């Protein structure tokens, strides 16, 4: 039996593509990719959605974490970024290369995806698709069942492994055709839309851009970008203040040995983390930012406890409230035109 490898994001389009190919009697195996930038569910768990879909359809699935290789791509993508910090073309090349390797390992004849021509402005154009396939070493081996009739026939179509007449010609950003097709295949519980990448979010993109401008972020740094309010004290030092209990816990878990954690002595409220070149003046600013994000922000002075992750030694300081304009100036905002006019020594 002919075997195909399906790139299953957990989204409706890739789910439909699998149904279209399975209808032709082709054996399908799914492959899912996850990274630290994945944001397909409320918990960012792309893997969970894809696994649920594979179980519903009744096909095996392999999940590959490509965070390390993708983070290097984000730092310097060959084909540039989309509207924000999303290097979509380089991302597709990266996962297609991995998919090609796995395709050969399992003896599959070709790869299928749920891509739709014109649905996404950067990676789902004809020329972009050709570039991705070529640089991944998969020219002619990537079949896009939902929009195949808008594209040149692939090798499996030319060789008769796939009946081109049973493929589709969906195009553009409307979801009407996909919804109708979902009804035909009796897909009732639509999974999330594919493309759940937090790099497309403007606020996160600016945090990522800031992180790249002032350093060489690792995976821990990227995880920190996803929580709290972010403030840059100088080019080497940042403060992240939790906004709710689960973010406080995340900050505590992500703290490195040289980071400091801050919380108020007499009031419940946020946990803050400071990372970088830390001195007493910067700790004072971090304490003030912690106080300003709490219910104690109306008090003239606030006592803040400072400790390392292990919590073996603590330092208690009393700080005045921070000038609101200074806090705004330090925040990494959507508007990236910011200055360091309030920094220590400035």
C-alpha cells in the first residue's frame, strides 16, 4: 500500500488534508513539530492537539521538538521575518528537511500538508512554496491536497499514486470551503487553526526583538518572554514582574542561579525576577517595579524581600514608590521607540 507522511499541526486544514488522502486508500502516518514558540491551545500545547486528532482519525503520530534549531533560525533567518518576528519560510524549510528525513526512514513515498494557496501571506505563495520544497530537498514530493489543482502536479500525482481529480482547489483566506469539507468528513470538534506561533504576536515579537538586540537568548530566556511585564533597566539587565499567581510560579521555576527574586514583605502580590548585571541600584529599581505592580502602590514606601532562587539568604529593603513615567519608560512596549534616560548613572 502507498504510504504518505502527513505534517499534522492539529489544525483543521491539516486534518482535512489527511482525510482527502486517506479517502484514496493511502496509508497515512502523521508527524508533528513543537517548539517553545508554539501557541496552539490555551496552554500552548501543539502536541496535545495533534495527538488528539491522530487518535480520532486512527493514524500513528511521531512528535519532534525542533526548539533548538528553530531558535537559531529566529536569531538570523535567511529569508527574513513576516509582519512581526515570524521567520515563516525558514521555519517551513527547517521542518520540511526533518520531515524528508523521517519520510525516507519509514518508507513513505511523499509528504502531505494542509497548506492553502494564499492563506498566509509569507509562506503560502507559489514562489515561497517552491523555494521551501527546493531548499528542503523535496521538490515534487510535497503534496498539498486542499489546493493541489492550483499548483503543478507533484511526483505522486504524475506517477499515479494519487488521483489528481480527487484533489481540491481551495484558495485564499476564507474558511468557508474548509467548513463545508469538515461537514462532509463529519468532523464536529474543530481543532485549533494551524499557525499558532507566538512570534506573530506584536507584544511578544517586540520582547523577542529586544532580547536579540541586547543578547543571545537561550530557551530559558524565551520562556521568560511569555510571562509577566518586562522592563529593561539597561542593555544587560531586565526585570520581569508576574501579573498573576501562575506567572509568579513560572518565574520562580525559570530563575537561574544568578537571578534575584523579589516580593513584598507585608502584602500579597507579584513576584519579580531580575537578570543580568545586577547591583544595589538596579535591585532598588526592581523592588520599586515590584511594589508598583501591587496593591501597595499607593503607599509612600514599601518593604521588599530580595533573595536568590535557593532562598537561603534574604535581603530586606525599604523603597519609595517609583515615578510612573519612569516605569513606563523602562517597560518593553509594543512601541519599540524607547530610551534609557532613567537608567542608573544616566
